[in-house]
């Protein structure tokens, strides 16, 4: 029996697990109820299991029937601080917490893959590491797990690592999409406090206005991007927060703004950091003010190994048919902490369309929306692809 057939046979079990996870979402690095449910779902399988110290992670190692290298499969488990607005029988029971990014599906699919591979462990020429990860949503969960030894859990560094992410729109239902090279952006933060001198709004010439200078900085940053960076190696700088002042007729002493910075290459990530600071400090100096700028490094670029991305695409096409895999012509501006794994181990990251039937993937609510809905029908296919990638990679296919 193929992995796809076996996965369909366990469909009800992994759907039930996904629904259970969805009703009780947890945020951040500490996911005790989620960890408990994952451990219960893995109980009875021939796995070596270790839980995290700094976070409620689960690392499970399946030893193959024959010696060989290791392959890592990752599923993130954390939810978002969002109040769900869907009318579903398994809607989140917790206000302000929702699996709005589909990590409940990732967890259930990875449990499914563990069951599929455990049933055929004698065929495996090597080991499989199952990485159940908290804290993907801005908490450096992957980095914490790496620090606690997930990449060495099998006794040797994996020769390949694979991750998956469902999307509630953008892709049609059940379509896999990936690409070689950069697939998701680095996400950093840029924060600026403009120090001026407050005064009366009727006499701006007697003050040093930080709001006017700050607004000039915001506009200048966009010009800097278009005049510094090649559009084919894109950079995005978006100011999402600007605060200053307390009344219409008071010029404040200070103003502050914060921006997200997205890049796809290490070179541009380094250069944009320098240019952002130069722009704001130059404008501040021109106005006789002072700018205090800080650059916070977030998740790095998620880069697919070319050969592993090709292997993933061939495997998905052979498993489900050529119409089920799409080579994305461009990367996604979102970010992913699986990038830390791919910085250390060659591998690939793939998207899976989970937009429900009857919804238009071009207009349906996207991940992180309180109205995002992910269709259960993709669960068996996700589990089957995870299992097949590990099985075939250990068999020397790639």
C-alpha cells in the first residue's frame, strides 16, 4: 500500500487531532496542552522522544531498519493572538487565540507522517527526526530547538530537512508550490526616535519639529529603496507605526516610527541596514534634530537548496500527478524561522493550498485573518508527502 493510500486510511484520526488542536490553541514557546496532545498521538510508536527545556517542543526520532543518514521533518505548533470569527464546529474556544496560520494542520500532518513511517520502519535506510516546534510566530522557536540539539537528535546532522506550510488563499486547494533558492524573505525591524524640541503649534519656528522631520524620513525611505536596490532582488520597507504628539497645537519633543524590512539576499540585508540609518540621520541633521535608530534582526531568508527543491517537486508530482505541483516564479515576502534549519541543513520548504471548496483563493481571507479557514482534505496528502520525502531521501533518491 502506498503512503497516499495509507494516509487516506488514517484521515479521520488526523482530522480529529487537527480539530482538537484548533479548539485549544496556544501561543508562543510554552504550549503544554498542545505538547500533551502530540505526545498522546505519538504514544505506542517506536520513537525516541525528547521534550524541550526552554520551550514545550517535542523531538521524536524513528530509527530505521538499516543504518544510514538522518532526515528531518518539521511541523510548527503555535497559534496567533487573534479572536476567531468563523462558524465552525471546532472553532477556537479561547478568545484572543486562534490557529489562524494553519499550524494545527502542520502538527497533525507530521503526526500522520510519523505513523506512516513507523509502520514501514524496516524499509528505512537511516533515521527520521520529527521536529514538533513551538514559537514560530515571532518567538525564534526553531532557533531554540536548534540550541537544544534538534539537529543532532539522531546522532548525526541530517542530510536533508523539509518543512511545509498551508495557505488559506493564494493557492488553489491541494496544490503544492515551491521553488529553488529564496522562497521567503528575511524579516527585520527598524525603529527610529526623532529627538526635537517641543513648543507651541502656532510658532513652529521656535521649535524643532520631530513630526515634520519624521514624516520626511518615512517618504525618503521609499525613495531610497527604489534608487538603491535592484527590483529583481527586491527590498520592502513598510512603516507600520508612527507616534508623536498629544494635541493639535503642541509640537512634541519626540516622535517615533517603526518599520518592517524584508529582503531576499544577505548582501541587501546588510546594505539596507546601513542605508536606513544614513537616511534618517541625514534628514535629522538637516533639520537640526537628532535621530536614534535601531535595527532588530529577525528571521533570515528562507533558502531552498536547489537539488532538494527539485527532489521535492519531482516527488510531489510523482505522488499526486504533475498538475498538483507548481514551481513558484517568485518568493513570498512573508518570513519563516525554518530558515534557521535551512541555514544549517540542505532542504526545502513547500506551500500547500488549503482554500476550502467554494471559496476563491484569490479573494479568500489569508493566513492570520480571524476568518481564515483551512480545509481538512489536505491533511492526508501533507502527511503522505512528508513520509515519502523522508522514505525516498533515505533510499538514496534525490
